[in-house]
C-alpha cells in the first residue's frame, strides 16, 4: 500500500506501508491491505505507520483520510 500524509504547508510522508492506524472521529481504526474504500474525518492524535523498515508515528491536528485501491491519503490540518 502507499500512504501520503499532506498538510497545507508540505508533504509530511510518502511511501509504502503495511498498516496505518488513524485517529477517527468515532475512535481510532487501522487500514490494512485491500481495505474497503473509506473516507473518514480525523481528530487530533497519532497516525501510526507500520513499514517493513520499522514503525513511525506522526501526531496530526485533525483532518480527513481516504483509502481507495491500496492508496491512502491523509489530509491533516497540521502536524505537531
């Protein structure tokens, strides 16, 4: 899967991932390979990225996430 994390200022992350956990408005959830298409609003909190090279965490300030055909895009209002 590919993941992009974007803010109004810059691209924070772009790369291949095996799993992503995001802070959804109704609770955090994880997106895995071949996840059903989804668009969801996000709250302030951690985006946890699992890659073959290790885990990474970014703390975002709200936004939206879209997952479609193994491409995940997080549009965050900001990154702390």
